């Protein structure tokens, strides 16, 4: 069982690359893919670059070219839920695209014909995450993650995403990875550690906390890899 582990930015995969063994690097489609082993398992690690299009491309290549049979995403997010503070972890039960808008044709936000507003992640992988959290005495929130090609640093936009999608956190890749994995029948899992609260000062918080939160998420993912059968 080959596992894909992806992030969006170098900082999100560097803590993974520091801990895996037998790294083999392949350049493909303007990106670098790292085949490696961890806890006796085959993994393929890559960062996509930021945003839904790059994330879709990378997820597709991890599955179609490298033969990954499950996909785990590790990275950072902006908090919407007041329960979430910097460094806290959230797993997505469902993912939606907050910037997908054909409401002019009578459709709800986040919906296009033959798609779904919200795509659910894999229950087995979510349960593994809960086991890791219990073993490490960590609080793990489970909720909706909203994805869009926007860095949200605006309390009005954040309030709109909460009202429209009932989302707990937001980021820029998860739902596009969900669309790809769902179409290709690949179980997937999205984990995020909070780097900011998507308010007007989100840019400053992101710069300060992104590296630390990315590492919290990556370390958690590796604990999960150990337990995945
Ligand atoms: N990822 C981390 N923080 C974010 C934010 N505020 N907006 C979009 N993506 C993010």
C-alpha cells in the first residue's frame, strides 16, 4: 500500500523529508516527487505549490503516475471556529469550495452540476487520526474545511464562509484534492494546524506561525503512517 503525503508549500513537507528514509527524487511536471520509506511503508511526498489548480495536478500525479492508493494532506489553515487557536489541529470531515460561484444560475454556493458542495474524507483515516490524538493526549477538532484560491485576511469574508458553509477552518487546497481523490476512488485525509485566524492581521500571524504549525501537522501525519494498515 503506497501512501501519498502532500503539502502545498516547502515548509509543509520539509519536516516529513527530515524523518523518512531511502529518499529517491523524481522531477516531473515542474515539480519534485520524493519516493521514500517510513515505518516500513512506501510513501511518496510532494508539495504542490499554493492553490486549487496546483494541488489538483499534484494529487493526480501522485495517484496516476506514482500509484499511490491513499492520500494524506498535511499543512496549515486559518481558523474560523473560535475553538481553534494557533497550533491546534483540525481534520476535515467534509470539504467545500468557498470560491465556486454559479449562483446566477440558481445553484447554491460551492456547487456545479454533477459535483457536490461538500466531499467527505475517508472514515478509516479519520479514525486513525483520532487514535493518534488519544495516544498523544492531543485535542483534535473535526469539522468542515472551506477551500478557495484566496488568502483570507478579512473578518467579513470569514463570517460569510462560516454562514454559507458552516466551516471551521479555511485554506487553499483541501477541497480540490478531495475532488480528485473522490473522482479516482482514492481514500483521502486532510489535516491542518492553525497558523492564523483569517482576520485582518492574518498575514502577519501566518508569517510568524506557519513554520511551527506546519511541523505540528507533519509530525502528526507521520504518527498516523505508523498505524495505517
Ligand atoms: N492557510 C492558512 N491561513 C490561511 C488563510 N488565512 N487563508 C487561506 N489559506 C490559509
